[in-house]
C-alpha cells in the first residue's frame, strides 16, 4: 500500500486495526471513515491507537461520515458536520485502495482501484 491513498470504512476493531497498520507504512495516506460520531464498539486500546495516529497526522479520521460512491479513481465521503468547512470529501488519485475492514492487511486481499 506504500504510495497509495487508502480508505478504510468501519468503526469496529478490525477496521481500526487495519487503519492503524496501514498508517504505520511510510508513504501511505490513510483515511478512516465511520458512520457514528464515536468509536463505541471498539476496544479502549484500539481507540487510543487511533487517537495517537490521528494526533501525529498519520491518519485522517472522518466520524459521522458515509461513503456515497466509489469510482475507478476516487471515493466520495459525506460528513454530517463537515470538517474544515467541507461536508463532502472526494479522494482522487490514479492509485488508491479500498480496504475491507475484515481483510488481513499484511498478505490479505483488498479491492484495488488504479488507472
């Protein structure tokens, strides 16, 4: 996933662990999208790991968000309250990956989109 913008969708332990593992890969831009306002289903340890990576700017977290479309070269995410004045995020790149939260990031499979 090095050199890719990766979107992880979900707020459970599997999604958080995948997002954290990906955020630790140098050169990877990671966005975690979750529909609720807080990570209520996740273990405390995983919530702390997310906050640590968010604080160090290794991970972008979009709470209260919803994926509205996944295209060949972009993914669109709506946020309920907006972040920095934006209520819709479009992550576009010639190379990005959408990682299902249940996949094993190391050696697992994922849906790859590239042009």
